[in-house]
C-alpha cells in the first residue's frame, strides 16, 4: 500500500510541474518565480504524504489474504444397476449414477478408511427415501426428480464427507414394464365396460320406467320416434301392446285383446271401418280406420273431444307431406263440419205455376 501511494505522489508531482511550466512559459513569468515554483513542487508532495500517513495510520499487509484457497479434493465412484424399492411390493427400480464426494473439514478428516463406501451409502439413502414413495409406472419422471435431489453436495450421516450424484439413470426391468402395460390395458378396458354397463342400465331404466310403462306411454314414445308415420304407428298398436305387457311382466288389458292377431275366436285385428256395401270390393284399412283403432286403444270414446283435436293435428301433419286425400278423410271422419243452424222468422213462399193456355 505504501509503495502505491509513493508512486501516485511522484506521478502527480511531475504532472503538476509540467503543467505549471507550460503556463509559466505562455504567461512569461519573471525569472525569480521559477526557483520558488521548484521548491514548492518538492515541499508540497512530502507534506501531503506525511499528513495522509498520520490520518490513516499504518496498514499491515496480510499475506494470508493474498493466498489462493486450496483446491477441494474430490473423488468419484461409478454405481451400476442397484435395485431401489418402489411404492408397490415386488417392483424395483434399477438405479445407476456417478457418485462424487469430498472430505468435510474437521479433526477426523483422515480417519476414514473407505470414503467411497460412505459416499455411496449417503447417495443411496437419499435416493431410496424418494423412490420408495413413487409408483413403478413413473420411472422416467422419477429419474429427473432424483437428478435434482442428488445434485447438491450434502453431508453423510457421520459428518466425515459430503456426497452427490450425477449422470443418473433410472429404469424398470423389462418384465415388470410388460406387466404394468398389461395392467394398464385391463384397467382401461374395465373403465370402458363400466361406462357401457351404466349406459345400458340407464337405457333399461328409461324404457321400463318411462317409455314402456304402459301401452299409452309406448304409443306416445313410438309417435315421438316416428312422427312422420302416423299410420304405421296405428298399425303397430298390437305390437306395442304385447311389448309393453312383456316389459312389465303383466297381462294385456282386455280392451286391447281384440287387437291381437292371434286372439281367440277371431282373425287378424282391423280397426272399425264403418259400414260398407257388400257389393264393393274388399279393401284394406285406411288411415282413418287405423286412427280409429288408436283412439279406441287409448280409451277415447266417440263423444270425447280429444278425438277431433288429435285428428286435426294428424291432418295438418299429413297435409305437409302432400297427402291431401288422407288429410281430408281424417277430418271428414273425426271432425266433420257442423250443419248451419236454421234461420227463424222467414218462410219461403210457394212458387205458383203459370196458367194453362186456353184451348
């Protein structure tokens, strides 16, 4: 520190002398000023150096601070294919790594005979504490987790050294990986089957408790699914009656027995088609006949206003499909126009015949 201050003082003195010399030559100072200037340049640096020394005091030079720290002695050991337990019994990870260690400072530094054994034991203890809490199917994720956990120098249980691990490799035996893959496939298939079973249960519950609860519900359900085929729905009434009876394990109501094609004492069911002339050729039931059978199956009597209301709705629906004759037939059968009421107070005068011509 003293040598540096002296060098700085001399440098500043020389620079100040040069500057003052240049100024004196430019300003043409008198001759007596040059000896005074030289004496001043010699006295002022000495005074300044002495004052600074008294203010700061002596600074001892510490050679120990200038010395570079001694390099840390480290050693390494390659660890290959060590079995680490997992969360599941009989499933083990295969662990490999490079173990590095250095001695800890202390009086017992040189008393360790096998430092590699202590370092390996310390690294394996840290790795096992993490691995035994992880499932075997997450080997690739655990490898990166151990890479971060074992990357720090940590003291061992005895305190003689500190150890870490790098170049970590963690795998699962091939046969265990195949078993896990098969178990995963079974679990996925089971989940799909469970969803299918719940779907079938929901569908059966809907059909049994809602759609096929009785014949009327079945007819409404069938109409909702075949809203453009009213005549087909009426034709399927016997089938719906049998289906409802089988679904609920009950007998077919007596009012629906006559619709069955194999009912005792009768042929195939046909709706009431009214009185027809015996001379006309036989024809199949019309849409109005099927709708009449549907009304009878639903229990709508002849004087029930719902027959005319439903007939008008069916007629409008059929009209949209350009079946004009069928729509008019439904209205004529179930919602005929009412005759106008007779007017009172007016009488029609008889028409008189013209007189005969005289012969």
